[in-house]
């Protein structure tokens, strides 16, 4: 029997909006979710590990994979490639899980064209001032990079209307619960559980 098609959850946000923390909590609190580990040509940062944070690869390898049409989506961000390999969707289907993707607005638009039923969620910071404070608190980037991230954020948030849901991350706990609720509600949509409904209805058929 063919494995059920996973529900794909696309999560996008400007850098510093708390997306990684929210996705981490989602994976901890909601069962049967798999995180899509993207390929990237950028170098690892801090405690990032290959195969967990990203699949770190060379530009040549990425472009060869791109030529073989191995990516569901890809984008160039800050001079580096990022992409979602087709294998993550196949693995989620085999394991009976839904798939969570942490990708930018370019990749989200590409993926929506390929998988129109994907559920897209945009995470907004409560204000530019708060976003800047969070970026500085991380102490990861030099001033020029912070300023660039803020400029990019101003552009990225203009795309919020193309997403199915917009989640404003004012309070981490509240935002975490809301994100989990979105996933659970989408899983309960009739079109996604039709295969489970039919055998139940069969038990009510009159002889």
C-alpha cells in the first residue's frame, strides 16, 4: 500500500524572529513530525553540526545536484546556496510523518508552486526595534551584517500575505502553543484524513 502523502509545513521568518526556537519546540511537543535538514554551501557556525543543522556541502556539489534536479526548492542567500532535497519528502512518507521546513520566502514560493497543499506559516517579530534587539543579543554577527539583516527583514515581511498563517512572536510560550495548534488543526482537515474516515463510515453501513 502506498504511504500517505505527508503534510508539508513551511515556516519562514526574518533572521532573529525566534523561528529556530519555535521550530525546536514544535518538534519536541508534536509527535510524528520530521525536520527537513537543508543543504547549504555556507560554513558551519558555532555548534552547528553537519547532518543536524544543515548538510554542509561545496558550491560545486550543490550546483551538480541542482543540475540533476535534486532539490524541491533552492535559493541564494547572502552569497550562499540553500536547498531542500527531494529525499526528505520521500523519507517522511516512508516513516509516516509530516514534514517541517525552515526556509526563506524565495524557497517557500518555489515549494508552494510544486506542492500547493503545503501549509505556509510566517513568523513576525513584534517590531523592528525588538528584532534589532534580538539580533544584537545573539552576538553572532558584526554590525554590517546586522544592518543587512534588518534591511532584508523589511523586504521579507512584505510577503506575509502569500502565507496561510501569520504568527506574531511577542511571547515565546504563547507563540509556541499557537504554532502547535496550527499543525494539529491542519492535520484534522477533512481532506487530509479522508483515508481514515472511509473505514469508519463502512462500519455504519446497513446490511
